[in-house]
């Protein structure tokens, strides 16, 4: 399917190029393309040079590895990541990302995907709904918040008992500023 999408995109670009040339030639306009190095192409590359925001928190990789061994589970893909905080080579990003496998994890079918999900707290209910509708199986990193409306649903969906990670300052890190502590680190 990916090759089909690429072929369609290439075909569309080719057709567009032909139309532009057909318009320019009778008007005596000559166009050319030139490569501009990324460091000089600040307008087009603006998004990739922006600083990482506070939503790029990452679970300590050693803690994750320990938990995965206990669960005997090996994820294939990180569903809510970026090139800055991904835990696995394959990942889905929230915004366009040149190395992401897909943009918007909710647009991907989670059935038969061994996934790792560390979603923003605000979308946990949508994640649970997607897991149920796609009949997906994976590991989700969620806060132990019994007072949250989604908590009872999580408990019913468990395939194994949860592994509780001990709260500590470096359990969640901000890759762009490793010395930062998550604002809720004492309560998570």
C-alpha cells in the first residue's frame, strides 16, 4: 500500500510539473530547481528546528526494558512518539516526522500490531476505545489514577496484572532537557 501511495504522489507531482511547464513555455518563462542545504533553508525547515515542547516526555528506557522482560512482551512499534522520544525504531508521530512510519496512530489499524503506547493523559479514553475497537494487544504506560473515569475500563481490559514503576525524579525525562523533572513526578 505504501508503494501505491508513493506512486500516486509521484504521478501527481509529475502531472503538476507538466502543467506548470506547459503554462510557462508559451510565456517565455524558464524555471529550474536547485538544492538548498537544510541549514540555509530555514523557512521550509522551520518545524524541524523548533525546540521540543513539554509533551515529549519519555519513560526511562531501563525501567521500560525491565517491565517488558517481566511481561514477556516485545513491542514492534511506538504509537505516540517522535524522533526525539521514540523507544523503538518504528513509531507513529503526532505531527509530520520524516522518520515516522505513520502520522496519527489513530489512523493505523492496531489489530495484529504488538504496540507500545505512552499516550498523553488527555487522550487515554480514546486510546482505550481504539484498543477495544481494533482488538489490539500491546503495552500501555498509564498513570495509576483510580479517580480517573477511564481507570475501571483499564482494569477490565488487562491481560496481565499491571507492573507498577516506582515513582522517582528520573522515571520520565524530557530528551531536550534531561535535568527536567516531570511536574507530576511525585504523584505518578
